[in-house]
């Protein structure tokens, strides 16, 4: 049997992939036939410093030969070292390590409920069109109902309001409200950056009502928006935030961070994990921070994001079927009034990996260390695609 046949035979069909990739290096991937692709998905904002980055690969290999796992009953060196990096790069909080974004968000939700338990506050206000993960609590928080179809009844205690509508949030706040949970940029919901006034208003409301502001930074975290964390674009600090995806550049790891004033909420026995914060995963995370520091990754993200946005806005002026262009850093969405599947199919044929988001958004999440030449290549291919679809 071929690999494709084994996939059909033995892998549960929750995905329907069409390409078999065998190798990655930097911003490029190669499939089983040797065809080369420019990757503008970075594994859905995971491989932010590129495929097989030598610093990250060496850190993983070295750690694999030393110590993989002993459980959190014991202390190992890499977890506190990585927690320090995260804390100093953000709001100086304390960190809990998990394995994925959904787990990080579950932990953040549990934290909010534990914080509010003595006050009988357990409800969380979330945003329409948000995405927080596929586990049951994260699904209940997710503001896109199609993901919950067939998995009801929903976990109770979550209320959804239009993204960006502070008055709608105020109407939902009661003496049962524990937290407001949001993404600073809607990712799966269509790459929609928040208005700064909205984020600041949420922070002010949380302060006034004595409730938690929780930011899901799973997709925006680790440099994607041009800042290390998305909230840093808006001049506020959350009480709690989650992260995952790019933290290990492909090595599964997630985390949530809480302000130090809340460190006594989750005490021993209230939350735990077997694999969270293993020496191997944290070694990858430490290497990612090293790359950011050594290679001016944030500056490159801002520069290349501006270059993409200028090119796509020029295309918007050229093609009537492009209805909007949005982005922050290298998190970019192009709304098209044609099937996004047609755009992705042509991109694949031309050796470019793209994503979709929402209902009509072509999404780009390139590597944050993408080069000028690679940006030019991506822009050229996308320009060709739009020209062909315009004539088609």
C-alpha cells in the first residue's frame, strides 16, 4: 500500500488532505514528487521562524538525547527558563504549560471559573465569529455555531456578542459574569483586527466591573502581529492570556499566563497535565525565543507585512471581486467575492500554500522571517491568480 492508501485505510477521516509533504526548509515545502511550494500558511501560524530552523532543530535533538519526560511531579530546568522568557516578554505573569491551544484555553476558562467560584461568578462573555478550540469548553466559547453542530448540548455559561460591540458586552454583564474572552484579531473568523478603542473599552469595563479580561493569543502570539503578543498593539494588558501554535515552532506546546496577583487561584490539585511543559517542548520554545532575539524577527514581520498590504490594496483597486484587505503584521486576510476554493486550487498548482478563513477570506500567515524575494514571489503568484480568475 502507498502512503496515500494507508492514510485512507487507517486515519480517521476528519481531514481530507490532497498533498503529501515530505520536507520543509525555511519558507518552502516539498511534496512526494519533489515539487517545491512557497508556504504562506506556516502550519496555521505555527512555524513562525520557518521549517527546520537549525537553532530549533538542534535544541530539540540535543534535548531528546538528554531527557524527554519525568512528569510535573518533579522539576526540570527548561520549563522555568521558558516561563521567564514568556513573562518578561509580556506582562510579568506566571505560566502554566499545556500541549495545545485548546488545552491552554480550557485552562484559562477553568481559571476564570475558579477565580469566580467564591463570588458565584462563572459566566464568560465571548465574541461572535471567534474560535477557541475543539474541546467542549473551548467549543462553547467559540462564536461560530457550525463547529458545535452535533456536539450538543453546549456547556453552559457562555454568552456571545458581536465582535467590536462594547455596548452589547455591557448588556450581557451581570453579577454572574467572571470574564470577557476575546481574540485581539479574529483568526478563523476572517482575519479581523479589533479597533483599538474597543480593546481599551473592554479593559475599562473589566476594571469597572471587577471581572477578568482574557485574551486568546493562540494564533496572534509569538510575533504574528508584529508584536510578541497581539494585545501589545492596543496599549492594554489582559489579566489572563493563552498561547500555543508558534511557541514551539512545530513542537506541540501551549500555555496560559496569569497576572501575578492571581497566583493563588490555582493551587496544587486544581489543575494539572501529564505532558505540559516537558523538557523537549520547552527546549523548542527556548530556541524560538533565541531566534527572535538573534534575527530581528519582529522588525521583519512589520516590514514584510506592510509590503504585502500595499500590494494587496493595489490589487483591490484593480479587481472588483476583492472587497476588502485586512491585516496586522503578517496576519493578512483578503476578502473575495469568488469561491476561495478556486483561489487555493490555483495557488497549489502554482506552488503556493494559502489558507482560508471565515466564509470568503483568503488568509496568509507566512513565516515571520520571510525574505524580500519570497514576498515578491508570493505577490507575483497571487497577482497571476487574480488576473486569471478575473478573465475566467
